[in-house]
C-alpha cells in the first residue's frame, strides 16, 4: 500500500497539502521585495527619523517657560480645563452618598478657581507612559496632557535634558515656596525645581510576612537568607542597584562604574543561588499577598495601605533596614506645548496647602511634600472616632509617612546620569540581571 | 423466493459473523464529547474563578479604593450594584467593545478578500502577499506599536479611537486571511463553474455560491479578530493616546490592585456571551 | 439579470473567456492590501531604518546604516532566541495535540450547534488576558486553589508552580488554544462526509479512515494552526513576565525592555527584525521539508 516515493512522506499526506504555500521561487521573489523594502527604508530613514536636540538647560529668552512667556500666560488667564494625568489610586476618592465618586481635593480646586480639571489615571509605569508621549514630543506636537507625574529616574532625566518639559515660574507657586519640605526642594534630579514639583514621595525598603518569617528584619542580609530561598522578591528597576550599593556601604549618588560592578556581582550571586523568586516591576504586592513572597523589596505606601485596610494582612510588616532605603519622588511636571500651563501650575501649587496635602496623604499614605500637613492629620485623628480614628492615628504617627530624623538619615537618593554613555553602561550592566 | 429459501437466508445471516462493522463500543462514543467538554471547561476555568471572586467582599476602607482579594472575605453583590462607580473603567470598556466590533467587521471583510485571492488565484505578487501576511502575523507587537505611534504622529494624525480602530483592523486582517484561506483552498471549483454554466455572472456566483461556502471561515476569522482586539494591550498602549481601553486599564490596575468591578465586567461579558450561545443553541434545536 | 442559457453547440463549446478573471485577484486584494501597506509596511520600513541607527536615548540617535547592529544583537541574545524557539516548539506541539480532538469533534459531531461550540471556545478570551492571568495566579499560587488543596492533602510544602518554566509554557499554550482550534476546525469542517463513508465502505476501520483520509485533508488547517500558534508563542512576553521567574524570559521580553526601559531603539528594532527573520527561515524550511511545489486549486 505504501509506495516508495522520493520524499519519505506518506503519499496520502502529500495529497492533502493542497493549499498554496511558499515555494522556493515565491520566497526568492519575495526576498527581492524585501531587499527593495530595505533600500526604501534607507531612503526614508535618512529623512524621516527625528533626532534628539542638544540638551536644553533652561528656556530660551522669550521662549516657552521663560518669565516673559509665563507673564503672557498669566495675562491670558487660565484656560477652561486642565488635563491632569496621574498614577492610579493616587488621589483621594470618596463616595458622595449618592453613589457617585468624587475627588474632594480636586473638586475643591474646581470650585475655588472655576477651572475644570480632567483627571486621568493613565500612568501605569514611567517607561510605558513616556513611550506613549515620546512620539508627539519628538515631533513637536502637543501631548494632550497639561500635568504629568513622573518618578525621578531615567525617563525624567530624558524629559528634562531633551527640553520636553516647560520650566516652572516659581513666582506662580506661593504655596510651594512657603510649605514645601526642604528635603524635596532643589532635589538632585531637578536642581532648583526647575521643571518639577513633588506630588508624593515614597520609600523603598523591605517588607516581610510574619506568617513565614519569624524574625524582625533589620538588615538587608535577610534577603540572602537560605531559609527564604525561592520566596524572595526583588525589584526590576533602578531601585535595586542603588539600594544594593547603599547596603554595601557605597553612596549611590557618587558611585563609579567599579562600584556598580560590586552591586552587580552581589545581585548575580543572589539570583544564581536560586534565592530570588522573580524580579517585579509593580506587582510584587499581589505575590506578597498570595504568600508566594515571604520577604521582598517593597514600597512604603503599598504596605501601609494593606495594614490599614485589610485585616487579613495583619501579618505584613515594612521597614527600612539599618543599611538604608531609597527615597523616591513622583513629580508633577508640565510637558512642552501643554494647552493650559497656567492652569496646570495652579493645580500643582494647590496641593501644597497644608489642609489639602493632609487630605491627600490621609488617602494614599505616602510621604507628603508638606510637613505642616502632618499636624493637620494628627488633628483630624483627634477629632475622629472609631475605625477612622485608628487609621488617621496610624498615618499621623507613621515614620514612613512623616519620616523622623533617624529614618531620614537612612534614606538615599538615586544615581543621576548626564551622559548617554554612562546610562548605557549602567543599563548594560544591570538590565541583563533582571531580564534573564 | 420460496418461503424455505427465505428462511435459509435468514438463518444463514445470523450464523455468519459480521466482518467489517463492529458495533461501536459504548465508551469510545463518549470519549470525544467528554474530552471536548473538559477542554471547554478548562478554557473557562479561570473565568469561573473570576465570577466567583466578583462576589468577594474585599472591603472599601476609609481611603483605599477596593481591590480584589485572594482570600475569601464574604459574599456580596455590592460590586454588581455599583457597577458603573468607576467612570474610567466604564468608558474604557465602551471604547474597547466599539473598537473591537468595528475592527473585527472591517478585518473580516478585508481579510476574507485577501484570503480568497490567495487561495484561488495565481497572480503576480502572490509570493509578496504571502510574505506580507506572514510578516504581519510574526511581527512583535511592541515594535509594531511603536512604529505605528511614530507613523501617526509624523502623519499629524491625532491618536485616539480612530487610530485604535485603524491599528486593530490592521493586525487582524492577516489572521482572518489565513483562516479564510485555509477554508477556501480545496473548495471545489466545479460548484462555481456549474453556477456560471447556468448563467450566473461572476458577482452572483460569488455572492450565492462562494461566500456561503467560505462563511464558516469568515465567521471564525471574525471571532478571532474580535478576541484579538478585545485582548490587545501592547499596540493599544501605543496608539490609544488619551482614549482609555479596557485591557490597558486593567493591566495598569493589576499592578496596583484590581478593583472588583473589573471582575464584575469580566463576569458579565462572559455570562452575556454564554447566554447568547445558549440562545443560539436553543434556536438551533427548535429549527430541528 | 440572467443571461439566457446557451443552446447553440458552438456557444457551449466555446472556451469561456477568463479575461475578467485575471483582474479578480487584484480587485479582491486591493482594499486589504492598501490598508496593510499604509498601516503595516510603511511603519515597518521606518522601523527598519531605526534598526540601522546608532546612539542612545539621552544623546540622540544618528542614522549610520550600521548593519553590524544585527549581528551584535544576535550574539548578545542568542540564549533568549534559543529559549524562545524551544518554548514555541513545545507550545505548538502541545496545542496541536490538545486542540485537534476538539476541532475534530466540533466539526464532525457538532451538528447545527457548531458555531455555538466555537463561540464557547472563544468566549473566555473576550475577557482580557491580564484578568485571566491574574485568575491563573490565584489558582496556581503557592497557597492558592490548586496547591493549597493539594498541600492540605499532604503534598510537600515547598511545591511551587508559579514563576517556573512549566507555568510559562502552560500559560502560553492556554492563551493560544483558540488560535489552534479555529484553523483546524475550519479545514476539518469542510471535509465531505461522503469521502469518509467511502473509506469505510472500502473496509477501512475508523482509525485508518482518519489517518488516510481525514487527517491528510485537514493538513492545510494544521499548517495554518502551526503558523498561528508558533509565531505568537515565540514572540510572547506577557506570560513570561507574570508567570515566569529568573531564567524564563523570552526574546519578546528583551525587545520590550530595550524599547521601553533602556530605550535603545536601534537594538530593539534590530532584535525585532532578527526575530522575524528567524521565524521566516523556520517557515520556509518547514515548507521545503514537505517537498511541495506551489499548488493552486
């Protein structure tokens, strides 16, 4: 029944291959098309791709962001609407008793000034968001956002250095000037707050689950503990190299490539010993909640919120180890060609009033840029009762929301990059560790 | 035939062993249907969990928005009652459904045409078409997304629902084409030739003979395109601009904590589809 | 408007002019091809240009036609490429084996409810990938539904499914099953039952009928299914991110990371083209292996 054919395939199967497919000839033909496309691309690429401009270190005279320019904007008056784009669950939200959700602090602004604010929680991570606005920025088009909130890091560096942000006129930010916490004024990543004002800050430390971890974690060495092998979480972002360097006794902001190598070696050893379960970008919390992670790098606000609102997670703990933690900041800034910059800067400054800042921090339990808010939170706590009282009390007294001197001394800032080569070197060293 | 010989034949028939048709054994009859049912249940299993947890009472605190919890905290229908509480989420879902529907229809039309052309005709540029279809399927979404974003900006095209529609249709066309082509290739030309012999013009033949025969492929392609579009995250992220889409919204929420409303929507979509399928099945039964 | 039936013998034997036919494919292709050209080819070509650039995100990129980008990117990421291809092969094989019986059953025994069953197969995938995956992570987490139950029955405490390679493979397979079922179904469904019955009349049993008649006739569907499953499988990155651990990342992860986080666009673009080239070579080899010439029906 089976005859020997030149191919070793059952002839009945051969018969079945009736659909046209790529024959040798057709592939060669299409290769020709491909080659043509490549040369076409060459022509296109020569004209089409935008290149970065030289780093801009300030507004050009009379140009966007200069005092004259701002004066014009003020004279025009604020527009009707401000497009405020932020991270999710970062602004206070409340049921208004009629089944709708309102944002008290923002609504207060709208009522006071008459300017509408379109609030969108579109930012899920810095890199993804930046990637979505980059094409518009590079082409010199408006992005559609008036305020964006970017964490200090390479994206913010790029935005600043490539002239994609509008310089702020601090004569228009009285609340900021009066009330901002000195530690976030003139930060390393944005000298003189030229382009940014902090929205909230946070800490990167270590969280552990007392269901699985008996001890009180005070040192980063616990992240090397064999007992927790396979249940340790690390971050897949710049938190990790900076923090590891701090733990190894190196000041991150002045670290050299040799220092980086030490941190990289530490991380590689940790990973190759099978200690790390995974490198997380944002969703460490889920794994932590499910008990897959017993001890992990973590962000302060995330854990505090769990402790406050989810009694089933009473076993969660957070602390900044003795060797140190990171202090990061999510910053409001105004992208270039924003439609309503004057309205935007008013919104940004609104949140530097102590009572507004207090309400915000009460909601998201991150580090407020307005220390005076702390007293107000305490006041609210005294006035409240029941469950609310406990919550407010905890927030008012938490060193992770209102850091004391001791904790502040243990918090480090990130390594900033000014040249592309440095950044490339850093990335080439660390990225292969978490993308493996 | 005499009565005696009939009797002989009958007796003879019962003593000869039946050769080629062994009666089907009971158990093998149920093998395939059981397997297929198990398969469909397995595919739906995560959805059942989602439906279950959409009734989970993961509390709203004073400040924090509710998030789904992995632990069971009590039964509630609260999330179903306050379904549209989160305006962003509702809007995102609306957008996704619209783009998916329109995109799937467009892709079904365009993809079918291409699939038919590929399956039935030889023409110059066929290899190139094959190549382009293949490229379209095999391109990593992320590169495609970024390329599209750059393209729209350089073409001064505002990113939003329209660019979403254009992009979603684009990436679905190739899939529909492949499915339709698999269906159309091997369709007997004789049927169409017969129609033409009977005086039908090419258009009529196409509409009355070819299309109905290919229709299962078109339908399959449509569903595929719809599912692809509803599920798309990477490309949407690049071309959505300010427009919210359900998958991007959910992925964002996954990282911080998904509101239970997401599970409710998912449950409703699934149950809605289930009811649709049920209605369809009933209608089919009744037609018998 | 019907043409009158030809009664003249000469008319009947005249070769029907196929002049109109030769334009038909182009008319069919036209709209779709235009769409793809504008929204696929042109952006792809521009990405090709980017793949040839040099530079970095802070200082900017310059077009230097640096073809060495491609070879560099290959040597840097060989491991990921091999891993992705391996995963893709396993996923495709698994998916084919799992999906074929279902496609067969729906096509042959589905009756008028065929479309209903198809719809049921696709239904879970209307719910977003991320929600489904979160559900799987509930189910598969260390103390979740599956492992929690097993452990209370005495399974070892240290068992983990999440963040392992099998989890990634299972996840990718799960997500691609509809892509496998649909093309298989479509080609199985159009097989004429009388052909199968003819085989049975010729004394073949059910298995032979399948092997020699049904399966070969379904091969175009198998080919389409392999195409539609293996390619997304190799390029997948979401499953590795959510379900995988260190050492599980695939080439898609690298591209995504290069593009979004490192913002080394030339490297990302070059890697993307490399991925497509590998898949193209694979497909061509596959076609040649089966020794087919181009056949038109």
